[in-house]
């Protein structure tokens, strides 16, 4: 996983400096590309600065998605810098009886793909999470290879690696317009001027629909707002990330909800997610009572932590598509516009997405296994 097959000759503009844009810039610059990164805001202003850093495997489908997550873990294991990386297990808690059968099926499929994952009955959950309240769950899918990473450390590392290979990052430089001619993007226009390139990569997360729309590309990427509460550091109480199985029931994503999603950082603080709301205008505000309902929900799962102080909360907007699959590949028109957005929980896959995007750009097209993620499925 240490090299890009082929050279990324030419000039490439990457738009968005979240973890996906940073990973792509890093691999493109290492593969010989002349890389410029344009970021509308400051460091980690988007979802990459708001998330919890959970790394998952069990929920990754189709097979290519699981492969990306496995390759990413391998890349992260090889990083020599301290990025708060741990991969000693993680769980999906079934919070509704309707999740049990879909999870049984998911576990069966993932085991057939060689993933080590098992479905525990409520009375068995304490073998992997000693303080988890068995009465709060209808089962627990446990994978010993899941884990966590410090999201700011990883995003920052990739940007520094990109710069060390010659990439130039422009902060507070939003792309406001495009120059498009003869089916190609000629330039990305910003208040600091126009940036010309051979290939343009959109790694703009929740903003992708709006930014692509200005180039005449309507890619239906929606977004919702997620919120997180952080507590004071406490002695070890939660072994691995524990997230809810809500994604197993189709209607779940379309409504506002508070779902279990938590992990204990290496320094002892507990991150309590996740309150999801459908918002307009990238609104990252918290609503009254929201923190209390997140904490109350958390305490159903880990009642032992009822004396812990919550010290801060924040929110971010994160993208999704109607079929829950990412958008990854060149558009048909303009044909030199490459989109890499809407990967569910992108930290689990960003390291590998960076490498495969660089390869696809070097080759001029994404590899066939990425067909499920192709922008072509949306007619763009
Ligand atoms: C509360 C919360 C918790 C989460 N927890 C997890 C988790 O535990 N694990 C996990 O893997 N994922 C988690 N996620 C999801 C994860 O954060 C995202 O999948 C990931 O950060 C997406 O990365 P990105 O680089 O695609 O997008 P972003 O990090 O959002 O980056 C996109 C960038 O594009 C920039 N941009 C936008 N418009 C323009 C423009 N016109 N010109 C230039 N730049 C522009 C933005 O400023 C932004 O910096 C969570 C998300 C939230 C909100």
C-alpha cells in the first residue's frame, strides 16, 4: 500500500482540505503531481474537525468499501507519527429488535468476506465491554480490528506530508465559480484569482452539491448535522468505539434522532455522539435540550459513568447520498472533474481513498471495482 501505480503528471487542483482532500493531495503529490489545495475555511473547518475519529469495518459495504477500510487500517498501522491510533476492537450496539435480523445477515456477509466479526447476545456483551448495560441492547456486533484515530492529527499529518512533497495549500480560498469550456474545467475561480489545472478534484464533503452545481453538475449529495459532547478525562471505562445499529433500518437516516455513538479517547475523555438533525444552510447550531438528551441516552448504555462532567459540545455537517454510497470518480461532463465525497464515516477509508484517487487520476479513470461509487449513476 505504499505506492501509487503510475505517475500523476500534470497540475491538479484539490478543492477542500478535510481528511479526504488532504489524503488525496498527499498521494497525488507523492506520485509526482503538481498539487494545489484550495480550502474555503481554516484547518479542519468541515466535518473532519467535528467528528469522533471512530474507525469501523463491520458496516462497510459493498466489498470494495470494506477493502478500502482494511487498506486504511493497514496504512494507519504503518504511520510512525503519534496520531492517536488504536485498533483493538469496536462494536455496533443493536438498540431496536428490528436491527437483529439485518445485523445477523450483515455479519454473515462480512464473515464471508473474511472479516472477523461476531454477534453477541445481550448476556455476552460484558465479555467485550465490561461496563455496557446489557439491558440497553438487543445484541452487539463486535469486531476486534476496529478502532479510533485522532481526526485533527491525521488530517494535519496528511496536509504536512502533501506539503513536504511540494503541494501548496491556500487557506480561506473558496472556489466561487468555474471556467468550463469544451467539456472541461479550465479554471477554478476564487477571490484570490483563477487556478488553472489539468484535473480538478472535488473533496468538498457536505458542500459538494453546491460547489459542483456551479460547474453545471448536479450530484445529489445531501448533508445532515451531527453533534458530539465531550467529557472530562476519566479512568478507562469504554474499551472500543460503540455505535448504534440505526443504519440497519432504512428510514432511520431520514429523521432527526439521537443515536448511541461513543468512544473513549486515549487521554480518557469520552466523546458522546450522536445527535443527527436535518438542517438547511449548513447550520451547525445545537438546539435547547439536545446535550441533555444525548447524555441521558448515553447513560442508558454506560450508567457507571453517571458522575462524569460533560465539558463541551459541538456539531458539524456531514454528507450522504440516497443510496448511502460514496461518489468517487470522474464526471462525464466536465470530464476532468473528479469527485471524492460522501464516504460514510470517511476516516475509516480516507487513507486508501487518497491512494486510489491518485491512481485513478494517473490512469485517467477509476478502477472497475469502484463502479458502485461512480458519479455516472446520477447521470453526471
Ligand atoms: C458529529 C460528527 C461525528 C462524526 N464521527 C465520525 C467518526 O467517528 N468516524 C468517521 O470516520 N467519521 C465521522 N464523521 C464523518 C466524518 O467527519 C466525515 O465523513 C469526514 O470528515 C468527511 O471528510 P471530507 O474531507 O469529505 O469533508 P470535510 O472535512 O467536511 O471537508 C470538506 C472541506 O471542503 C471545504 N469547502 C467547502 N466548500 C468549498 C469551496 N467552495 N471551496 C473550497 N473549499 C470548500 C470545507 O470548508 C471543508 O473543509 C462524523 C461527522 C460528524 C459531523
